């Protein structure tokens, strides 16, 4: 009964997008079969939403702070106790100068940080550097909107409605700490947070990229001689320029259409579902 918003690209025409039952969807299986397979719609335009203010002594939401938020999502963490709210951003030795330059935009004018100010303290821990700043209101705000710990990281909806320059600054901050180039136009990143993977996909698509997400099963692995249990991860890969020889996404209006690779019947026992009522037409 579940419906997906899809469309097909045919040799002689292009069908209009429509909601189609999952059982009637045909996957795109190869280089030439895309002539009859379905493509799944994914939004590229998002409404502008109010930006929630940072409590406490506050912080302006601008290109610099958005870069810092992206960096926090990539490899930052925080400590929050009854007496302390500490934000920590990490970087390797090769990225030390770039990190110092990026954080130099905040200065403390007096003995204590006032409205919108941050004072960063640097320390070296084994193979990395940590930059920490105390701002309880900011830590609480970051945890609320961007999550805490790697598997809970996410991207709030209001980021997607920001002006393009601001979205790019957030993405630049994220990529400064995570992700890597596989080629001039191909970027790859991995995360253990499903919400972050799809949030990142939305940000990249809003900037014109074509994105795919794959899953990688977890299991036991060895890191620096220690056996650890790795969580399932999500591989986010995107191109800024579409290669015409590949079966990739195409854009129409405010949507990107991605090839559906397979349709699987769920043989699990019946489950409880909930309907979201909307005015007039509920044909979604």
C-alpha cells in the first residue's frame, strides 16, 4: 500500500511524476534499463525556517559560526555538567594551521567572554589537537539541534532553508573534518548516523550535487591494536558534475530523481502504522 513519488524516463517521452504503489515500481537495473525504470523523487529546495537563537551569552549565526557547526557535526564533541559546558573541536596535525585560522574570528576583549564571544584553548592529545571553548548555552543548543555523540548527529531543517552561501559554509566546515575527494568532482563520506547521512544528502542536493547513499554492515574490527565493535555505517557519495555516461540523477523543478535499484517485499509480521491527516487531498 505504500506509495512513492516517482517518475520514469522513457526513450520517446518522460512521464510526469506521480505517487505509485511500491509493488508497481520497476527498478533501474543497468545502463540501458533506465529507459523503463523508476526514479525516486528527493527535494532540492527547502522552505526558509526561523533560526532558533543561541541561549546564554548567545552567538551570531553567520558564515563563521556555520562553518564551526559543520565542523562540530563532523568530529566535534561536548562536555556538559552542572558547572561546565565545553565545546571541543578536533583536528590532525596537518590541519592545525587551517583550524587556528578558522577559529581566529572569535576574540575575547576582556577578562571574561561577553555577548557572542568565544575563547579557544588548544591542547595536544596523542596524534591530534583539541580546541575547546566554554559556552554552556552554545553546547546545549548544539546538542539540541545537531545531536550529541557520533550516532546521534543530525542536521536540523532550518539549515536547509538558509541562503546558498550559508549552506556552503556549513558544508565546508563539515568537509574540513570528514569526507575526502575521490576525484576532481567526486566526494565520499561515511557516518554511523542514518539521520546525518540523509541530512547531508539534502544539503548537497540543495547545492546542485547528485548524491547516493549505501550501507556498510558493522562488525568487529581492529583500530590501533584494539578490537572494537563497529556500528553499521552509511556511505554518502556525491558528484558536483553529472557524468552523462552513467545512470544518475536528473533534476526537474524542485526535485532530484534518483534511480531505484531494487524493490524488496517485506515479509515481516503486520505492524502498526499511523496516518498523518491533511486537508482536502490525502492521496500522498
